[in-house]
């Protein structure tokens, strides 16, 4: 096994109760991901519901403890061998994180895959959460991915326009924009979360593929109502050369978020950039 696909999907609160879960499962199974990062899986806090969800997906699944809306990770058991699951600091984050790690033959370190949902209420608060997750991504040798509903603007790519802030609710602008000098000043994105990922030697998967292809359409919003690319995938420096493909997955009315799907060629990792946690 040299190539894996990682999908991230905010399922939107109450997916099964609202009759959307079956359509989400169909959308996931259609793209056959190796790993699925899930957010807003409140119903899966019930172990019986989690078992049913795993059976529906045809995958193994683990759910993290949460103070608010849980996150989870599912994976193909026949493809990946689980080495452990970390949720050590999950209750310290607004929604939490779920960090399974896998033994992959030929890799010099476990592959850490973290699903998260950062706080929507403060870019500064989300940046602190991101800093914690960067450390967890590097904790087991330096082959890591952090993905999910990041909730805040990533660092912009050259030529990418400023989001249409005037069309957004005031509470989203207050959380996701820089303070203005006056009420007539233009809104500007607060990209502190994206900067924290960059400064932690994490690489934005969508931006990487968009630049390689010269295709800014890959950076279109992932939140269907929020007009931002809030859903993101970031990989550690050693895993960055493995980035192969990226696309949004339209799940229709099954969620208010698009899914993300990335391909990683694990034969292309850069062992010189492994940085074990100290």
C-alpha cells in the first residue's frame, strides 16, 4: 500500500436524526477513501450509534471525547494497522480532536491523522488550538496530517480575492477578521490560524495543489453558507512531498459543508524532514 486517500467531512449536527446520514454514507463510499475525518458527529457519542456508523461506512471508527460537538476518524481496517489513538487533550479544545496513528510498512514513523473542529468564536483561540494540534501531529516522529473544520481563513494564495465579508453575518466577521480602525474601514481576514500552521512547518494541501496546477478554483469555499474555505487539510513537512491530488466533494443536501478528498503517495515522503517531538 503506497497511496492513500483522506477525506474530511463536517456532517452537520444531527445527521441521522434529520435523515441525512444515509446520503452522507453514500457520498463517502462513492469516493472510497482510506481514511475519513468526521466533524459534528454528536450522535456518535453514543457507543451503539458509533458501532452502527462504522458498519454503515464499512470501516473501523473511533470517536473523541468532547465538551461540545465530537469529532471522529474512520479507516479501512484491511489497509491500515492501528497503532493507537490519542485524544489526550481533546477536552481542552472547544470541540476536540481525534488522533489515531497507523503503522504503515516501509514508513520510518507512524502516520498520525488528526480530525478536528476548531473554535468558531475566536481566531486567536483557534490559533492556540492549532498550535496544540501541530505538536500532536509531530509527536510520534513527524509524519502527520491535521484536517477538518478549521473555521478560519487560511493564508491566501497569490491572486486569491478577499472573501465577501459584507455578505457574512456580523458574528462571523467579528471572529474571523482583523479589528478595523473605524466602521467605514474595509474588512480583512485574520489569517493567524493559517500563519500558525505555516510556522509549525505544516503545508496546506489545497493551496499546494492549486499552485501546482495554476487552478484557483480548488480554493473555493467549503462552507456552503459561510463563503470561506473553512475546511482544510494540513500536513507536516516530511509528508508534504506526498501530496498528489485534492478536490472538493459535493455531498448535496446531506451537509452544509463540502467534503475534501486528498491523495497522498507515501513513497514520496521526505525522511530528512522528520522532526520527532522533543
